[in-house]
């Protein structure tokens, strides 16, 4: 009986371990190149070319791990926001503005307990205010190591009681 359980555990472990690696029969060089070209053509034009290339390569590699059996027809926005955010963090000390990055910031802000307590429209408006103020202060992108005083200054420009 114990041998059967061990074989079952070993089989399950090997299946899940293998599932984490991109399937080389699916994620061929040509498959990755087609996905890369789709990504690069949709990238923000204000991003320097060398960063676009690095960012797209990073996204392709992370998606290959996330979807080892190939990309789904529609990639969920949450997955794309997370992967794009992770890749942006690897590029530079400044995270360039993009719709994915802004969405990721809004989701991060919305996790705050005080912001969660606001009505939906107030929460959306407050997060938009934060993004607008950050973009005014940092038009080229958000520094990775934003000082607490800088963030407090931004928060003061968007008083929470205005959004209740």
C-alpha cells in the first residue's frame, strides 16, 4: 500500500515539475518570435528601443513558463499586468509609464484598507488622482526607490475625504 502511495506521489510530482517548463515542441524559436513581434509592435513608443527589446524578451520568457503548453487565446489582464510589471522592474531603476504599469499601481493602491472602504467610484477617482500626481512629478517614469516624503507629498495632493 505504501509503495502505491509513493508511486502516486512521485508521478504527481513529476507531472507538476514538468508542467513548469515550457514545452519545447510548442515554444519553438518561431513561436517565440511571432509572440515577440506582436509585443514589440504594441509597446509604448516613448520607451527607448533597447528597453523595448529587453522588456519584450522578458515577457516572452515569463509567459513561456506561465503557459508551458502555449499561449491561451486571451491572456487574462491580471496575468499580463503582473508579468509586465515584473519585467519592468528588471529593466531599470525607473519604471516607465504604460497602461499596464498604471493598472498595476491602481490595483496596489486599491489593496490599502482605507481605500477599500471608499465607494467604488471614490476608489477609482482617488487612484486616478494618485496616478495623475505621480505622472506630474515623475513624467519619465516612477523611480523604483521612491522616497517616503515624496509619496506623502503626492498623498496630500489627493485628500481621501474628497472621495467619500
